[in-house]
C-alpha cells in the first residue's frame, strides 16, 4: 500500500533529527508504508528542505545542533508558504518551556 495525498503522488515527510538511530527507525517504518522521505540533521537544513522538498508533514526534534527545533519551528511559522504545514514535535525533551512554546507555535 502506498501512502498518498492525491492522485498517484506519495505523501512526503520531512524528518528533522540529528540522531541517526531515530532517523533510521523512522525512515524504515515510514518508507515501508510508501511515504517519500527527506532527512535533515539540523534546523538550517530543515528550512531549506521544507521549501525545496515540499513536504506534507514535518517530524521535528527540539534538540538540534545549530538552529534548535523551536527556532526552526518559529521560522517555519513565519513563512507564508509553510505556515499551515502540519508539524509534529518528536523529542525526548520534557522541559516545560519547550512543550509550552511548541504548543504556542
């Protein structure tokens, strides 16, 4: 079965995480379901890929090298082309400030 948005195009997911193990697990699980995937290991690359790859969903870690996940999310929400893009935070962070800011954005 192929995960599709419309017609014959597979749904696209951008995975943003600096942990190769997490990326590998998500890549295997989601790839097996037919999603088209792109992986970014930092916030800067995620912003570039969000524009060039045109994902239908972003899976975003909070703790990233360089531009962190919260700053990346802030930049995504400021971009008129990306502001309504569904985004799911996947993180081991349980810091109340990170959780609150994620919900606000």
